[in-house]
C-alpha cells in the first residue's frame, strides 16, 4: 500500500514539475496582458463569429508566443472587450493544439504523413468546436473591472489544475503505460486505449511526440498514435479542468464531446483505411 501511494505521489509530482513553471510564468504574463490588452485589437480580430474570423483566430492562436495557461484567465477580459465566444474558442484551442516550433520534432520522430494527418484532424476538430459557439454566449464569472475577481479566478484556475494533476497521477499509477502497450497493438482497441491514455497523461506539448514514437516502435497502428496526439492536446483531463473556472462546466463539456467525437471518428476512419 505504501509503495502505491509513493508511486501515485511521484507520478503526480512529475506532472506538477511539468506544469508549475508554465503556471507561474503564465499567471504573471496573464496579469500583465490584462492590464495592457488593447480592446480595439480584440474587436478587430476576434469580434465577429463567422468562418473567416474563426480561421484568423486559429492562425493567431497557433502562432501566439504566450502559453495557453496565461491566455485562459484572460478570457473574461477578452470577451468583455468584444471577442465573440466562437472566435475566442478558436484562439484558445489553437494556442494549445498547434505548436509550430514543435513541427520539426514531430516530422523527425513521426514522419510527414502522421504529422500532416495530425494537423488536419486538429484543424477539423478545433473549427467544429468553435463553430458550435457561433450563436452561443459564455457566462462570464469574473468582471474585468474587479481586480479581486481576476485574482479569485486565477486561484480557482490553479486549483483545478492541481486536481487534474492528482487524478492523472492516480490513473497512471493504477493503469501503467505497459498495459496500453500490451493490449493496444494493431487492433481497433488501440484507438480508445490511446485516447484514454492521452486523456490522463499531461506533458509539455513536445513531450507527447517521443511517447507517440515509442508506440509506433511497439507496433501500434498509425491511426491510434494520431488519436493519442489529438486527445493529449485538447481532451486531456488537466487541460479541460483549466477551462471549467473560465467558461463553465457546460461549455467545457461541449468542447470535450465535440473534440472527442471528431478525433474518435477520424481515428476510426484512418484505422479502417489502414493508414
């Protein structure tokens, strides 16, 4: 029993080591951006909810130099400054799902076809999630004029991240990666198995690529590996818990199920096409 709790602790601590530097820096950047965010720029690029502005928001988010951890607490401020829920969703998801500087790593480890298909499925999933909010409104929990509201939002945001880290550490302790490797293989079961593995394991974005490479080396199908990469980026437990204090449970659940369904169906199609 003691070894179980020690294993749980070290798994959780490992995730905390990955997240904590970004969390500390992100909170600082978030506070500075909140003070100096230009309202006219937000309205110009994120103000309208249509397909062209959603695509522009994805491009801006993809090349944003700021971590998603810094951007999420700014959501209420950006919405109050004129951003639409649809374009804000595209911007935030793209800031996490795309990572241009990681592209050479992905190409070198996984090859062109897997990298290209991963980007294509990411684009489809992010766009569908964003379009689902075209006629919706987010209920903002913190008023941008109230400094205490912003601070409390950050505290709640941090709390959800810690919950995700603890739960992810527990799941990986109970279900180690060796189980995924043993029962995945080239069967269709590898699709939901690796999707679940991506759901619970939180790493820095580039950290997923060596894991994906190890799955390929173990003979797991390309379709399952692509599914793992997509689930690890957006429908990851720790990442989703970051969204809850910002946009609420219902909107987070909406993003989760649309992204989940898109990734699963895409993985299934690739699997049966023997990609």
